[in-house]
C-alpha cells in the first residue's frame, strides 16, 4: 500500500511506549487536544456568556458536522459523554414490564450486560443471551474461519443465532456493531433488516465502528445507536452521541434529572434534557469536528486499509507462530482495525476477579507494551488495536515479547 500516514509525533504518546490499545482508550492527536483546550478556555473566560449564548449554537454546529459524517439527520442525534451514557438513556427510556425480554448476545460488552440486567431487575423483565456459536469449540472455530472458502455463510449463521432467541416477549435487541472483547464486525445491517420485518426495535452499541467503518445511520435504520468518539475517530475523551429514531424521541428519559430546557431560551427540543446536565464542560464534544477534519485529511479509506493490513499481519503472524486460530474469516468484512487471537488457557494463572491478566501486566511492566487481554465466552484473547501511529515493528515487538514471556509461569 503506497500510503504515508501522519507521523507518530502528531500524537503525544511517550516514545518508549508501544501503544496497541486504541480500541479501549484512543488518544487524540495534538491538534484535537488543542481544539478541546481552546473551547475550555472560552468557557472559563466568560462562563455566563458561554453557557447562555455560545454553547447551544456551538453544539448545533458541531452536531451538524458529525451528523453528515455518520449519515444521519442532526435532529435525531444528541451529544453524550460516551456510549455507556447513551445506553443508560435507552435503558431508562424503554418501557418494560414483568415478563418482557431484552435480547443480547454472548459477545456483548460487560457494562452493557450490567446496564440491562439492572434495568430488567427494576421492572421484572429479563435479559436473554443469544449464543453466536463463534469459537465455542476448535471445530467450530475452524469451520467459521474457513466459511468463505467452503461456501457457507457465517454472517447468515450469526443472524440466525440471534433470531432463534427471539420470542413474542422480546422488546429490544441490543447488538454491537463491532464487538469489544472479540473484535468482530457483526452483520448489523442484516440484523436490523430482519428486526424491522418482525417489528422489534434494535439498539446498536457502536463505539468501535465510528471511523473504523463507513457508518451510515440513515441506511442502517436502527432505532437507537450509542457511540463513543474517543476511539477510532480520535475525538477527545468525554465525547459521544446517541441517535434516536424520531418515533422514540418523545418518550426519551434522561437518567440524570436537571432543568431539561434550553438555557438560551430557544424552543423546546428533545435533546435539551441531555444538553444541559449542570455545569459540564462541553469542550470534548465541541472538538469533534476537529477530529473529523484530522481523519479526513489523513484519508479515511487509507486509514481503514492501513489499520486493517496491520491487524491482518498481526493475525497471520500470531496464528502461524502460536497455532491459535482467530474465530472469524480472514476478511475485512469480519474485522477491521483490531483483531483478537485466543490464548491457550492451560498456562496463565487465572486472574482474580477484576484483576489484570498476568500477561497484560507483564507486557506493560517489562516491555512497555500497552495492550489488553480480553475475555469472551470463557476464552481469553490478546486483542491488538491498530491506528495510524502503529507500524509492523510494533506488531513484531509484541509477538517477540509474548514469546519471551513463555518461560515465565505461563505458556501460550
């Protein structure tokens, strides 16, 4: 690929750190940091003028830029701090009663499970977990991974596994656009299409998809879409959005109650209850257009190809050297800027609840490599995230470091 990405110096990552965890905590480039800081200075300079006269028009302008980027109408979107806040808003707003069901799947994010379990406990509803069948056995892993070659359709199998769990009591399907623990791009368009045919609302958890994929919410036509923007888009921490289909907007409820109206006296909008939650600094969301400009100037398609090629290279090297097979076909349809490779479970000491995996800790302490070990379906993964500041040297350094760890209380 004849592409020269922006230099690593565009970011403020320490030189001695190999950073392969953009998927969890994606740092902003310096130009985006400066834009965010500039908005904060404007707030501090004259808070009364900023909150009453500047903030709402500035949020509208920033949202119009973001809405164009994700193929949506700005009237159907609102800024939130992150996808977790957005999901809490959806959970607080969805009418549930005893016996109702909310359908998730076994690759969903842990915090999303917790949000919906809590909401269901409050209402007498229950969470149902569909099993996608990805990687449940070595045979299944090999079958899925070679699916495109033997003529089967693993995407159709994923969709079927979700709708096999649907019942007349299903009130909402919650599904990740790109799964967090297993780094899999799910066929959300097909899931939304089938759900519409059955009259079931869909909430897409999309923090990993924004910029990593070409997201068009108008075409996707989901009911809700929750996103964080500090990941692949490189917007500041504390930036995110919630998309709500128009028919659901009147029933939307914020889990945090404040004035619920415009400070500047403009006509009522459904977004008001989320735009004003007290004296919050909106600078992260106001800097989102700067992040979009940065990524567009870097080249979105080139970014997607560059990072996918890095992830694909990491996959090929780890699979060939460790004998562990990824759970998905080797295609950009199934993974993009990050890949998760299973770790053998017979060597590493099982970490205590809420404790860091020993491999993750050793890589950070001994080799200055920042990368997560995730868990999904009782399987541990080494999840490699790639962005424009990463190179194949980072991948090679990671693989060598992991192999050096073999002799220290663990095996791959």
